[in-house]
C-alpha cells in the first residue's frame, strides 16, 4: 500500500482505536504519531523529545 494512503488510513482508524506501528521509516512515523516510545536493548523509553532522542541514538541525521 502506498505510504500516503496508509498514513490517511492510520489517522482515520486511530480516532477510535490504538495503533502500534513498528517501522524504520522514522520520518513517516513522526508525522502521524500522537505518542512515541522507543524500544532499545529491551528497554522502553518514553523520551520527552523523540526527534532529539532518535538523533542522539543515530537513527536520524543531525
């Protein structure tokens, strides 16, 4: 499915349901998510600034 169609579908369905997304396309996930947690080395991290945390861990360019 095309990413833009998938984003629209996720936004529509998330109005009445929780959705868990696991993806390495971080920019796409950041664009549609209302809450993000990072799972690394078996630990769940609820970062206050997710974009900065992803940069610090090398997942996003600085």
